[in-house]
């Protein structure tokens, strides 16, 4: 079924690769991985990557291209299937659009060729499996970026939909020359200043009824001189690994959108359905939603408290069956 992807790549001379806004390493890894795959197998094709950038764009790979480049171009949208979250709306100008995603959210991107596999633990895993099945040549750059996306989206291979397929994909990428140790050193080493910032936010965590949460307004970001992404995604897992805390939440005001971004995480509890109630989505144990304000964030907190009580009750009941 993936032969259609290969057919479209061969057909077009210009290919533009998109992904979601505020990219994580899975989004950047998917984008850069596909870029290097196409360039390795079709060196004469024009291939571009577009979108906002952050620390995960380690080599400053994004291209600044004019609208005219979209005429008669093929666009890939990776790691997202919801149009509101696509990094650059100019995909609407393209001749054809292919979406490759691994989230369970229904897609609202119109007139696209859609490939979604919720069984894949990451978009990078899915792309690896697709292009491996198409017998594409993987160079060191493609293998590395795809591996990096898998590492981060699985939490260093802690959260996997199917462990055997995730490990098989990672092993394949390693065999193709993925540069591993330097990436781990880069990803899991931080500056003293960043560690101080984490300590600041750890002290602000609120613990209630088995849930931990942060509320970060613009004043807090201004006080520390940090950007939205550093706090929203960067502080999302501060309460992970605490025995008594099963669900941890991070709510951060985004000045650009005048909205509050909620990042939701859990251990052992399916939390994505609550995220969907508030217009969000994502993974079973890691998801999020864009909220109107902190008052709506309070509603999310109450929903998760209710969910946790129900989960504890079901667990208690199951012990005596």
C-alpha cells in the first residue's frame, strides 16, 4: 500500500516537507529523516523543509521559500493530521498532499492522501517502516534523525505501542549508521542555568489528590527571561517518577496565540480521552490541548482528579476479583 508514496515522490520534481507547530524531536526527526531519504535516493529533486524552529532543529535545517514554490509541488505533512496544528498553511497551495501520522486523532486535512498508524510509537518509526518496505537507501543522516525521533517519543524506549516493532525499527536504523551516543549526550545534558530554571518550577508544583500541576502565566516567563516552548514542553515532566503522583499537568500561557497550552502526562493511566474533551489529543500517556484560559485549565484538573479516582476504584475492585 506504500507504493503510492513512492509513485508520488518519483512523479514530482519539487517536494516540500511540513510537520506540526512547536516541533518536538519526533516532528523534526520525521521531517529531516524524510528529507535525507529523498535526497539520498533522488539527488536531483528539489526538497525543502519549512516551519518554525527550536533547539530540536539542531542544524538549522528549515528553508525559507516563496509561495510560488508550491505550484505543482508535492507536500508531505508529518507527525500531525489536524490542520490547525500544521506548521505552515501554504500546504494548501500544493498540487498534492500526503499526510503521514501516528496519532489516533481523526484528520481534518482535506483532499490529502492519508497514512496513519496508531500502532507506531512515533512518526519516525512509521516513516522508517514505510521506506524500509519500499527498499529506499538510508544514509547516516536519515538514519540518525529518524532514530532521534524514536528515542524522544518513546521516552528512551519506555513507552512503546508494540515493543518488538519499535526495537526492530531502531535496530535497523542503527545498522544504517545512526549516530547515537553524541545525541544522547546532547539531549540529556543541560546547562547549569537550565537546571536552575527546572528547580524554580519544581518548587512551584502543586500536589493535589495524586495529581501534580503547574500554571505558568506571562509574568513567570518574563521574570525568568525564557520562551514559551522552554516552559510548556520543557517543564512538562518535572513531576514524573514520583510514586504518589500518577498524573502531572503543565499549563502555560502563549502570548502569540493568547491561549493556554496544556501538556498532560501520566503513568499507567489512559489520559488522552480527557484531552480530546477539550479539543486536544495525542498519545495514551502523553497528550495535550490548547485551552481558552486558566479557568478552563481548572476544569481539566478536575476532570483528571475524577479520572484518577475512577482508576483507583477499578484497580481496587480488580484486586478482589
